[in-house]
C-alpha cells in the first residue's frame, strides 16, 4: 500500500510537469516508460508502472488547463477552452476559469464512478449498434453547431472544411512527430495570442475569486460531460475533442461558464471511462491506456476497481495542486509585460515545434494559425475549428 501511494504521488508530480509544459504529453512519458520497462521490472511490478501512468494521466487532465488559459498554449483536450478562458483572464478572473474546469472535472468524475455499474451492462448491449452510428452522430452534432452559428453559417462551414482538410493532411503526413502539437497550437493557440498582441491587450490584476454557480449549471453540464465522454471513450479514433463537439451541440445555451465546466469534465471523464473499454472490450483508446495494456495485458475486475480508486485519489490531489498553481500563475501573469510574454511564448512554441515536428510541423502551424485568425476576424466560434479532427474521423468511418 505504501508503495502504491508513493507511486501515485510520483505520478501526480509528472502529471503536473506534463500539464504545465507545452508540447509534453503523458503519452511521451508512457513511450519512455515502455522503452525502459525491462529495466524497471527488475525493481518493481507491472502493476506499479501501470498505476504511475494512470496517476500521471489523470493529473494531467486537471493541470493542462493552466497553460491553455494563462498562456494560450493548448493541447487537443484543452484547445476549445482557450477562448472562453482567455476572456476570463482579460477580466482579471483567470483563476475563476481554472476553478470552473476543476469543478467540471470533479463532478463528472464522481457521477461517472457512480454510474459505472450501470454503464458496463449498457455498453455490452449498445456497443455493436453505437459503433455503426458514430459518423451520423458526428454529422448531426456538427450540423447543429453550424446552424447555431450567429455570425455566418457560410463562414462556419468554410472554416470547418478548411480546418478539416488541414487535419486530414496533418494526420496522414508521413513521419511527422506529434502532429497534433502544431495543428492545435496553430488553430487555437498562436492565432489567439496574435490577436491579443495586435490589440495591445493588457492583463488586469488577477482576482482570486470563485465562480457563482447555480444548481442548473452543474445539473446540466455534469451529465452531458459524462454522456459525451462515455460515448467516445470506447470508440476508435474519437477523443475529448469529439466529445466536446457532441456535448456543445446538446446544450441549448452555451455560456463561457458552462463551456469551461463541460471541457474540464469531458477531459477527465473521457480518460477514466476508457478503463471500461480496456476491462470489458480489451481495447485501449488513448496513449496512456495503450501503455497500461502493453504492460499488464488484459485486466480483471480487481485491477479495474483499483484503477478507478487510483484515479479518484489522483484527481483529488490534482485538484488541490491545480488550485495552488493557478494562484501562483495569477500573481506572476501581471508582473510581466504581457506583450513580451506573448512573444516569448510564441518563440518557445516555434522552437519546440521545429525541434519536435520539423519543417513540415512549422508549415502546419502557420497554416493552422491563418485559419484560426480567419475565424477570429469573422467572429466565428472556434468550435468549428474542431473540423480538424471531426472530418478525419468521418472519413475513417465512412471510407
């Protein structure tokens, strides 16, 4: 038990590092662990390594909201939170935006764990039918979002298709390391930072405030987060981004508050519910679970329950850590020249992308940034930029 607790704490530390550092993902840690696993197994067991991976990945779903909101450096799972989170930041309420993602994560995790005894038999029944329905669900969700666009449905469709074509090219580009890094950083990160740079944005003094929630906000976003996360957690080629598209299309009035809670909830519950697909279907649906699967093979009920407990413990400690780190970021963000900070962030991201993804990653970044800027200039919701993943998934299922 002591060994497990120590490993959970180590996993949380690495989860914080991967969450705060742009371009570093838990999958990077998993690949490294798999490479040195023959050496590690001389000192520990496969189960301990698996617990470390789960703790790291769970923590990452909490802490990765910090760079996306404070710095505008998103990953796939947090890309959509950049714009609403940035609005909170500019109003001096960046910490409040972080709290909303944490609340969404914790409530969704708790509800998801409560519903697991019902979700497992339901999955056994519905999986064969749902697998065939995925493209139609995505088409319906995307169409709904385009029709709900207030500014211009035409430009919403154009931006969806442009980002979708870029996504197809990027994901099928040969020998490109971490293709999602330049893709999402361009579409959601750099484009937002450039708008702020051009408008001479100044960051207000950050107030350590907490959101005023009503029961309706929690009652609406939590089950939708769990439903959307459950829907995609066991299906191939789907992840948090597609779940966000589905969840957003369900909510009639998507306020920034609800949106941040929804994104936070989906990000965490999508990972935790992927344990079900490993336990029930013996299929891994994300990088961390692939690592667990390769180390342990098929898991039994006892290990499945242990993984859920590890996730719950890690989530609780990760929430506390993220709140503490957010307070630090809130103090630091106003002590620096924001224009110089943006230029520094862009320079670091450019260096990382050229180093990791090479020249073609740089071209993808520039192209994605241009499309993201077009969405900003036309006042179109950046939700439509998720075509970069939705269109490739549709082609995967339909062709």
